[in-house]
C-alpha cells in the first residue's frame, strides 16, 4: 500500500502523543532490513483509514519509503475508530495510562457507544471495567443501572452495579521517575562505549591496531543494537499472530455455540 493513499484521521488516533524516539528507532530498523507487522486499514470503498500502526506509518516516512505492508479490511470510518480504541494492547509500543483514558473518553463521547455497558466499552478499549466506570463518573455521565442484551431471541435486562475506583493522573514525581529511567539507560549506553575505549587504549598495540580494534568494537556494537531492534520487531509479529489466533478461536467457539443452539 502506498503511504500517500492512507488517510490519517486525527479522530482515529488514540495516542496522546506520537513517540518520536520510537519512530526514529523503527525507521533505523527499516533501513537495516527489519520487517514489521502489517498496519491495519479499513476501506469504505473510497478511503483507507489507518486504525493501527501510526508509529510504523511515520517510521516508513522517516526512512524514505513509499510502500508499507497493510492488512486491509472492509469497513467504515466508525469501524476503524472502534478497532483503534483497543489497538496496541498486547503488541507494539505499550499504551500509556493517558492513552487508555483517551480511548475510553472518545467512546463515551459517542452518541451510540456511550449507551453501552461499562463491560462492553472495556472490552472494546481493552481496559478494565473499573477504568471505564471511573472515567464515566469523571465526565459527569450517569452510571449504568442496567444493561439489555438478546439471548435466544428474547430481550433480557440485567441490573448492574459498576464498581467505581478513582484512577489518579500521573504525578510530577511519576514523570520525574520516567525521565530518570531514560537518563539511566542513556548513561549505561555511554558507559559501555567508554569501557570499550578504555580497553582499546590499554591494549599493548600500535596506534593502527588500536584504531582497527575500536572500529571493530563500534561495528559489533552497531550489530548488537540492530539485532536487539530486530528481536523486538519479531516479538511484535509473534504477539500479533497470537492475538489473531485467539480472536479466530473465539469466533469458532461462538459459531459452535450458535450451531448447537440452532440444533
């Protein structure tokens, strides 16, 4: 699929922010030949809506690529939006707490989906029922007292009592801890490079041999970094296939039950 054909609709993006470091890392991996899982697109007959894979999309642009692997599905813009609400739950860049809240808020802000039960919304967004209840309360929306559903051709109404639990926003201390963790990782990488340089300087060898050793170390470190990125990409592919398999098993079990009931 050509990148130019893909419609990037802001309302379909449930990330609070695009992680530029992740985009750059993915772009570098693409230049090194790493293959990433296909992005998910929904086609309504006119437009291709991106529902999953925003970081992979921008990574391809940064890498100067015009074509991207895509899993194209038939569906409307709303189909893409509902899929996007629960995307990246078990693969890719993990969603932040803010990303999950944004997904729930968008669904609750919809005239149709807001009528769903907390359980249905939680399933669509791949979050907990408690988070949906807490966000619903924070938005000043009435709590669901009952939910209706169809079973064996009959409409059933069940009373529900959602548990409300306040989910605190990340504090300044939380952000500081995240910054420190990033700094520590950067310092660890720099320390590794310095140790390599010290080892080269301490070698009983000529300047030419030291330079050759340093170049070899740099090359090996670059290969290790590339392998680490490729391993992460393979894990993403594995998780994607596992999720698809799980969804297929659910569908198979569902239709087995339907056939049994019909019989």
